[in-house]
């Protein structure tokens, strides 16, 4: 198991969710 790769993927996914969250907060419906 490559923990380094798993951590990088998790970090990338977390950053994507954070970006989506910031967009939703900056653009309320």
C-alpha cells in the first residue's frame, strides 16, 4: 500500500471540496 499516494489523493479531494464550499458560500442562491 502506498500511503503517500493515498494521502495526496485525500488532500486533493479535500481541497476540491473546500473550493466547492467556498464557491457556494460566495454565491448564495
